[in-house]
C-alpha cells in the first residue's frame, strides 16, 4: 500500500496534546477537567470556611488588602499563560519543513518505508509500539511521544482508511 500525505500545523498541535495525554496516562479530557474542577472547588470551600472562622475571632477581612495581595498573583498567571502560548507558537514545525512536508509511506511485509524531499527512512514492524487514532488522524507511535502522523486526508475514502488501519494492525 502506498500513501502520500502532508500533515498541517493544526494536526501537529492535536498530536502533541494527544501524545502528552497518552504519556501522562490521562484517558479523557472531560474526566481530567472535571477532576481539576472538583479539587479547586473543594480548596475554595476550605479557604472560605477558614476566612469565616478567622473573621469571627476579631479578624477583619479587608477587601482592598486582599486585592493588592491577589493582583501580583493574577499578573504572574497572565505572564505565565502568555509565555506558554508564545512557546507553543514558536515550537510548531514549519510548514513544508521536515515534519510537515509531503511524505510518502509504503507499507510492505518487512516494514514501513517513509520518504519525503529531505529524507528516506525504514521502520521495521518491531519499531512501531502502537497505533492510535484521534479524530481524523492516525498515529503510528515509534516511542512515547514520537509518531508518524497520517491524516485521513491521505485516503480517498473511509474504506481506504480502514484498509490502512487493518494492514498496520496486522503487523503491529
């Protein structure tokens, strides 16, 4: 089977999110969000009770002081998120660079022959740790966070994508 494709930056972003979730053992985005929400909600309730208990013991809670204390934390969080988004943007592979250039995979009994305008590679079937699918993209994982990204746009129809998946799973 011969497949030609070109992943885009959005598919690469989705791959990095998927690979990090996979490596950290998180199964579901919703479950992770819900768990974090519940934990932070419980922490907020604990602090609310602490402040209420302290205020009953002649402790005056001053809102302007609380805002002055909270302001540097909010500014710091804003700077952190800004720098993280800048880092994510600057670490994306270049369009038509090595990772996001048009590539060809040839699937044979001895392994996968991959090539693009920069390199030619051969991967024995033993090198492929697992095959995953996330949305419309197939990942052939060669390591924990390194995979060959094959978008569904590489296939003419759903049957061809199923044939690809079946062929890969036959050897892996």
